[in-house]
């Protein structure tokens, strides 16, 4: 694969600077303050407002300008537990509904999602997962290596035993989807405040009192920490150690390249933390960088590009004709077990965590937003997210100083 760093452009959100455009006024009180204007925060705000709560969604920059706006927008229902499958199934249906409203302009590219399998034990586990998924109404299946190559001609599959596949999965635009969530929240009365930084969660006598921002205070009995990679810093202001750390993800884009069909599925290789999909006339791809220390770095490291090119060309030899011309980098929020921390945090009444999604935040945001809203207002959720409570980490050492892919 060719590498070209000259004249590369960053596909980043280019919103207004602070003080430009229409900025919602910071309310003095709310039933719930949601911190973080990414996909999860916007979804939580929408579902709370739809259920009748007075909500303030506060984002320190522009909506979806952090981890969400730099995500690949992948959506799959192929998870290993009933809870995750149900969250994914509900979320996918929500994205389908949004895409069905043509006036919103959201396109959901449902060309399928392929998980490559390389070992017999993986194949057996995938069969178990597919059986669970199909029992819950997800039309997933096991494909042979040859069938995978039929979906993506010229893909190297000599080392592939098979794949897990669902034709209904795909990808969409995370920035636009988040903006739609926020607009829907506003339609239900939520205050969506951008360019305002929460500097502290305020508490007294073991319960939340509200938040302090660089634009004033908001009194509220409930605060949702949906700050993504910055969630632990928010929690720290309230004396809470949230096991969420930032790790850089770099996405790479090729010049226009027609050797991958427009209707090609997302292809994911968990062994190498590698995936690619169509992006306009070119391709988007990601290769994990294990061993990198936790950081908030947003530098696109071109010294890493040869590794991306080498593996991409191995897996799909026609990539030799492509060129990496641009990309972006942003932190994502990772937990020790690559599962989010959801729900009220013991020891501080009214403090609710919704972070640590470890790469699955966007795809599960519709269902997670609804579950968090239900927990706050109804004290129970239609999908039990109890296993994702922070309590699962009680008494455990949390070694997440350097990035490791899931399963390692």
C-alpha cells in the first residue's frame, strides 16, 4: 500500500468557535444534568426529556467533537451475552427508524458485518453466540472462508476458518446521529448547552447537589457522567475513582479506491484489532496499537502508517494500489474488561455513570440512553444492565495503564 502524508486533510468536525452561533442558555436548575455531548450523553438526554424530565445536556466543546465524532460508526448485533444482544438489537432498530425519516438525512449502510475467525475454539464459540443471537431474533450466521471471499473478492482467507456474519449490520454517521439525538432532546424541552465546561460535580452529605461550570452553577439532584474518555476526570471532582482511561485510536483514510464494492460489509479481525469499511469513494480502516500508554493524544502518528499498510495489504492484497492520504486520532474510553460502567455509583447518591464503552459506545447508545433514563426515573430498566455496574470492580486490581485489545 502506498503512503502519502502530503496534502492530507482531517475529516474532523468543523463547527463554530466558542461564542459564535446560537448557544443555549445554561439553566439554573434541572432534574438531571448530563455531562458530555457525545452519542451516549445525547441519547440519555433525549430519553430523559421524552420521559418528562427537565434535562440539561452540557458539552465543553461542540456536540460530537470528541470520541463520537472521530468514531467509525460501526453497528453490529453480534455480541456474546443476552444483555448485549438485546441492547444491540434495540439500538440497531432505532438507527433504522432514524434512517427511515428521510428528512433527517441519516444514511444507514446495512451491508453486513463480518467477524473473521482463525481458530477452532473461536469457531465453536461463534456457533454458540450465533445460536444465542438467533434465539433473540438476530439473523446472524456462520460463513465459510470461501463465502467470506465471495462477499469481499480478493480477500486473503488461507488462514481463516470461517466468520460470524449478520447482513442487517453496517455503519452510519456518528456526528449526524448525535446531532439528531440532541435535536430530539431539545424538541422535548431539554437545554443543550455547548461550549461550556463542567469544572466540578458538587455534592454534600453523600448526595449530588449539581454541577459547577465555567458559565455558572446548575442545581440538580442527579448528574450523569457521560464524558467518555474524560469521564474519570469528571468523577474525580466528586471523589469517585471511575475505572475508565483514555487510549488513542487512529483511523486512516485512502484515496478513491474501487477494488472494494460499495456494498461490501464491514470486515473485522479481532486478532489484529483491524477493521475496514467503505468511506465515500475510498476506505476507512483502523489497526490497534497495543502497548501504547493511556493518553489524550490527538496526533495522527504517520510513523504508525507503515504497520497499517502492511497488514491491510496482507489481508487484502489489492490495497497495494491504494494510498493512505489522511486520518484522525482521538481518545476513546476503555475499562479493564472492555465493558462500560453504567448506573448509579454507590457512595454518592444521584451520581450516575454512563462511560467506558471501549469502542461500542456509538453502536449501543440508543438502548443505553433509554436504560439509563429508565433507571433514573423508574428505578428499573427494560433491559437489565446491572452486570455493568461499577460494583463488578470492587476489590479488583485495575491494570489499564497501557492499551490491550479485547481478549488479550
